[in-house]
């Protein structure tokens, strides 16, 4: 999966790491200058902003957004994705990961183990309970299947959107902004 998505990227540039939190940038962007954006200033991002209204922050060759869109209400997901298209350079690429809810039920059954601990179906639907207890912004407000994520990417204005199942019940979406001219 890394190789197929990474092949679409220019060899270097600036990547906007949206919803960076205290997370690491995915390794697709080894040769990129990382600009971190988060709504929470305590994570010390370069840009403190809501991903649905990022303001005049310049243009980026790529966007990385891993496990952040699900924290937005459905109408805010559309706004955020339109913002992604807006700040990308022509031909720029957004790489997005979200939980894959297609075959998951919101039960207390453990569906996989993560570095944070066991993840249940309930956690995938509503947010990882220990994190939500400490920070209500960590609650999930939206859910995605391949079909739904494809539709919202297209609706946002990506010229091309590719969505497929990734490892550990995740979806990987690659959105490409139209080239000018």
C-alpha cells in the first residue's frame, strides 16, 4: 500500500499534517517539509486552526490526515475536504486514513490491538473510550465505509479519488486535485 500511494507523490515538497496532535507523520513523506496543523494549541502545531476553516495558510504539495475526519460531524467533513482541495497545489495529493466501519458492530468485543490498547467495535464507532474520557474532541462524529468516503471525496472536488481497505480496519483514501489548464 505504501508503494502504490507513494508513487503518486512528487519526490519532495511541503506536506500539511492535518489533525497532527502528537502523532507522527506517515512515512510516505520522508523527503517532505512537515507543517503541522491542529485545533489544539497544547500540541504545539505550526498552525492552530480548525481543518474546516484553515484560513490563508499557503499551498501544499500534499496533505496527510490520519484518523481526524471521523471526529467531525458529517457536514464538517465536507467542509474540511473542500479546504484540503483549496490549499493543495494543482496536482497535489491528500492521503487520508479513517476507521473502516463496514463490517464492525459497536460492541465491547475487541476487534484489534493497538499501541494504545485493545480497540473495540464501540471504540471504532464512538472514539477510543480512554481518550474520549480525557478529551471530548476525541469522540467520533462520523463513520466511513469505502463507498461513503469515495462519495464525500468526489463531492469535495477532488479530480480523482481512490479509496480502498487498508490494514487494521482502516480505509486509505488518496485524493488528487485537478491540474490547472
